[in-house]
């Protein structure tokens, strides 16, 4: 009887200790994190025009807007960047700035020059 009682008490204490939350237990587990230093939008930029509507596509983002004369101004969703350009050389060149959003640096504009590759879409 004495061994049985001692075993029962030991099991009860073990269960109580396992069930009781200890300081720091809320940190137990698998944790992860990601730090991004720089703009989310990077890569090749494509500018297309269909009728009077311009579309910019870059890094999986896309934005469209109506054109106003020789001015091209398109902002990506979520404030991820903006193209501000004007057409030159009879519409064969778009020259202007790509505006990066604020991140680890304040917003800034980088000069861009886009040359027309084709006057038609598809093939």
C-alpha cells in the first residue's frame, strides 16, 4: 500500500508540474521573422498603352490610368511606387522618374528612360 500511495503522489506531482505554466513558457515554440531593407518593388518595368489608357507592370504589381497628352503618371496600389514621365521624340521615348516610397529611407526619385520596343501588342 505504501508503494502504491508513493507512486500515485509522484504521478500527481508530475502532472501538476507539467500542467503548470512556468515563467517564460509563452516564448516556447517556433518563431520566425523577416526584415526587409529596401523597396518591395524591384525588377523590369513594362509600360504599355492601349488607346488612351496606360498600364505599368513591375514586380507583380500593376496600375492603369488614362493618359493626358504626353504625360504619363501611374501609381502602384498600396503606395508601392509611382511612375512620372512624359513622352519625347514623337512618343518613342518616355523619360521621367520612378518614385520609391518611404521605407528605411525617405521617398526618393530615380531617373528613368523607357524606349518603345514595339508599336503593337502581341504577336
